[in-house]
C-alpha cells in the first residue's frame, strides 16, 4: 500500500513539474482564445455570425426571464433552473439536424451533374473538356465545388488529383462512387464511361429517395417527442402554481425533481443522436499509413 501511495505522489509531482514547464516556456501549438474571449465572441458574434448571435442572445434572455419568474412565483429553485435551461436546450434537442438535408440536396445535385456529364461525354468530348464544360450552369448545391474543379484542371492540375479534391469537398461515400469512376477513366481512359456515369446517376437518385424516406420517418418521431416535451414542460410550469406540488418545493423534492429533469434531458439527447445522420466511412481517401517519408538530405535512401 505504501509503494502505491509513493507512486501516486511521484506521478502528481511529475505532472505538476511538467505543467509548470509548459506554462513557463510554452509550446509550439498556436494559442487558443481564452474562455472570456470565446464567451465574448459567442455573445456579440463575428463576421457572418451576427444572426446566430442575435438568436443566441434572445434565447439566453428568455431563459433568464423564465428562471426568475418561475423562481419567484413558486419558490422552487430547481424547477426554475430546469425550465430556464429548457428554453435553451429543448429547441436544440428537437430541431431537426440540417446536416442530413444538406447532404441529400448535394447528392441530388450530384446526380444531375453526373447525368449531364455523361451526356457531354456522348457528344465526343474528352474527360477534361467535359469537366470544364460542366461548369456552365451547374446545380446550385454543388456550383462552388464544380467551379473549383474546372479551375484546377485549367490551372494544370492532373484530372485525378482535381477529382480527389472534388470528392474531399463533397465528403460523402455515395459521392465517392461517381468520383472513383471518373478517376479510373482519367488514369486509364477507355470506352463506356458515359454509361457508367448514367448508371451512377440512377444509383444516386435511388440513394436520395431512400434518404428522403428516412428523414420523413425521423420527422414523425421528432414531432411526437416535441409534443410530449411541450406537454411535460407545460405540466411542470402549471404544477407549481397549484398546491399539489408542494412536496417538490422541499429539499428532497427538489433533488428528486433535478434527477427526473436530468434523466428526461438525457432521453431527449439520446433521441436526437438516434435521429442524426451517421455518415458511412468514405473509401476514396488517402490512408496516412501509406505515406512515404521523403529523405531529408540528398543521397539518403527513403
């Protein structure tokens, strides 16, 4: 037992010495903004985030008002704290995630772009010419990515490298399928690419249809949870205005209420996590383990 205590004390002393050295000398990592600076930025907003900051300020103000009103009206601190936190947390927990819809929109645009690219290839254009020509009137959801792809090919990038960068910007395993077919054709040109792209466009549309059905089913579940949450919040708010909830104003009652509130919030968080889109790992990525270290000096063997 004594040896264990000595080992623990030695580890704490070593950690303290290391922390003191880092605090005195510093590290090569860029300094992150302090908590005060982050809070100031979150409250006032930065370039392009004024709308989000205004919405955040409105939610915080509403939460503070609800907290004060419920506390003074009922005398239950925990109930006021839970309802005030609910003003901020419940909208975030019950709002559908925008990531899933954005991915569906991009995949739908990619299907249209792939179909158009196959039509351009059937007119006799080479792959690089077809990619540059596809920049004209691309689907709005991927207009920026398609324009950057065409610009990089014009600037002298290899088609395969530009397409890999294009796939990284789309960042979806389904998009990798279309980009993989284009990369294979860029590396080893051959006939049949137009037909492959048409088949890929059809697969993308099927994927979009399946994802839309999943989002519709998730919307039904979110509506049910949203209704249940609003009913529970209304019952809690109204419950402290009648004498039947007097036991919850005691110390033990508030502890029980806090436990129930935390459990309810955990259920809502778990529901949101289940309803969120879980992306499938991509396959068109560079494996860091395959990188070859370049020699540091001339004549050194890799």
